[in-house]
C-alpha cells in the first residue's frame, strides 16, 4: 500500500508505539514463601526414597561399633567400681580392726599387769614357803631315833613331836595359800574313799583352836617332864 501526501500520519501515536516496544519489562518479585515451598517440595520428593541395602548395612555397622565402644566403657567402669568397693572394704576392715585391737590390747595390758603383780606376790610367798619347807624338812630328817635312850626318850620324843607339828603347821598354812597342794593331800586320802580332813575350808580362828588343841598336850607333857627333872635335882 503506497502512502501519498494526502494520507494522515499521527506522529505521536508512532512515537508511543516505538517507546512501548523498546521499554524494559517491570521486575516481578517472587515471594519467599513460594520459594521455600518449591524447595521443600523437592526435598520431600528426594527424602521419600527408601534407603538402600548398603546404607542400612553401614548404619548397622556404625551402631554395632557404638555398642562395642559403650560395652568397653561399661566394663572399664565396672572395674573401677569393683576397685573402689575393694578399697572401701579394706578401709572399713582397717578402721574396725584398729579399734578392736586397741580395745583388746588396752584391756589385755591392764589384766596382765594385775596378773603380773599378783603372780609376783604369789611368787614371793611361794619362795618364802619353799624356804620354810626346806628348813622344816631338814629338821624332820634330822630326827635320829638311834640316839634315843631310856633316859632321854621322853625329851627326845617331845622334841620330835614338836618339830613334826611345826612342819604340819607350815604345810597347812601353805595349803591355804596354794590350792595346788590340796591335790597332793587328796592323793594321800585314806583307802575306801575316806579322805583326810581338809583344812582349806577352816577359818583362821578355827585353825588357831585346832593348833592349840594339838599342841597343849605336848606343852603339858613338857611341863611335867620339866617339873620331874627339877624335883629330882
């Protein structure tokens, strides 16, 4: 179609059309919600895939290793706990044993000191009685009946009886102090079950009366002999 000079051309309209074609398009903002929904959709789509056999085996192996590590740690803790329990038991045994032995030793020291003192006193008394026994034994053994004559029979007999009575008094006094000697007296019991008189059960007053009863005949006999000799002179 040819344009001649008689056709009307709108210059403003042509300018507007050209500017419309050449103008850039406006920027469109994308919503963050829409972006996250799009990304989330891709993630769900990728996570919905089931794990493979290799992945499962790898996870099982990792768990087994973790269990083995925890088991070793448990065993180590058990050993430490057992060591602590043993240490606590030994400490309790030490404290209890220390207190027990201190009490026993303190009590034992007191008892042994008292026993030592008593034993020392008994030993001193025993030594004294032992010396008196030896003296009395020598005196009894020194009695010689071969030298007795008709003239000195009364005097020698009185002297011998006095020596024997003194020895008997020493013996009975020792029996009161040392019960061991009572066993010897029981061994000398009479046949048939009858035993000699036990002086250990007598009091001191009774012993004095018994001694006086045993010695006054001798004293009287000695007095008679003395008066007889005096009258003869």
